[in-house]
C-alpha cells in the first residue's frame, strides 16, 4: 500500500508537512466543510458526508454501465488520470483491472484514503490551470466523472486532456445531466415566464444554471449534453455517446430501472443541501428561504406519480494517431 501525495510543486517555499496543513485547513460554512486549495473555485462540500454520497453515486453510475468502470477498449495502459477524483473510489477500483498502470487521481482536496493500492496516487491539483504537471502525450486514458458545476469551461478541460493524451489514447467522461426528462406527460412543464413551476426540480436546475452564469468566474452547470460535440471540435475521433435513463425514484416497473431509481432518489436527497447552499446564497437567498424551497424540491423527487428521469451520458473519444491527422487547434 502507498500513501496519497500532495505535490510540493504547489508551493516550492513550503515543506510537505506545512503544505499538507495548509490545504486541509478546510473552511466551515453552513455546517459543511469546503476545499482550501484555490478556495472558492468549487462551491460544493468536501466533507465525509459528501464523500459517502459520491461513493453511492459511483455505484449508481456503475450499475447504469452494467457493472463496468469504463467503456473504452483500453489495453495495457501505462498511465491513467482521473480528474476531480473526489473520494478516489474510481482509481482504487481501476487499480485491480490494470495493476501495471500508474493511476493518478487529482482533486482540490486531499480527502482520499491514505492507504491505497501501490499503483494509485492522489495529488492536490487544479485541472483548470493552464499548465499541467505532466508533459504532453503522457496518458493512455483520461477520465472525468460528475464535473457538473465544477469548472468555468469543460471544453478547456477536454482540450488540455487532448494535449496530454498519447496518440491513440482515450478520454472518457461519465456525466449525469440534472435536467429532468419525461416521456409520458406525467411531469408538469417548466414555467418559462420567470415564475416557479409545479415541479420544483425544474426550478432547482434553472437556479443552479443561473448561479453558475453569474458567479466569478462563471461555472458550467449543465455540460453532459455538450461533451460529444466538444470532443469533435477539439479533434477527437471515434467519438461515441451512450445514454442511460436514471429515474428520479422507484416509479418504473422494470426491475433494473427501479433499482437505479432507488439509488437515484437516495443520491439526490443526500445531495440537495450541499449542492444548494452556496449557489443560492450567491443569488441573494437566505438560509430559511433555501430550506423552504428544498422541501418542495424533495417532494418533487419523491413523487412517484411523475415519471421523471435524468440522462446519464458516457462519452468517449480517441486521440488520433499521427497518420490519421487531426483538426485539433
């Protein structure tokens, strides 16, 4: 087993211990803790409650992928990167599939386990920075998962990933689009006149989109449906997009969808407070106003008469080999 690491490159004037102390001095707001390194860049919690939820969400995504951790046909990789690794569960589980690969997870917070498989390493790093610590063409696979609302430009993350992939290397993005969908007219429509709708989850998504646009710098809240086009624009080839419906609760009759709905309902109920406070406070809401609103949002999530679901996107692309050419900028 090996320890997760914090690169001294973050601050050449500090020793590793003082650097560790500086990045784990987490600010506490609204009863939750948040990252310290590049404080404020990520508006969602990093505490144990959130790590438990991220692990639950990881298992939900894996169920949606029929037990798989990835879709790309990866063979004998040497270097794998997981951007925004969160609890670190994806690299840890990947280590058993590819024991000869060096798997690196990066995040703004060193909240991952310190006892991990020997081929797994964690670094405190900000993927939005212009210069990454690896040379171009280093990785066989770059993976992202659940980057909703996390960065100003996800297209820029994909462009940086393209540069740092080996020719023939893959990128895979696993992302839930939080916008609720419905196929049978049981979900009330959005209110397009600026007021509230009869289905509060519509309003929750719209408010998060608005908060992201008005933040400094802006944050992209809905990215899943844009990823495939971003990849093509940047020069990836063999771009594939797979969609799976994840119900908001246990309304489906189909057993697999019903199980996914149970995971989804628990995930959303656990996520709502942590994913609402900072974005809505930034819009000028008070804490009591947020809590009253979230009562309606929870009610909408639990309403089995509304056959709502969200689309889970798995988008993959390959960096072309030199003889294939590229249209990348």
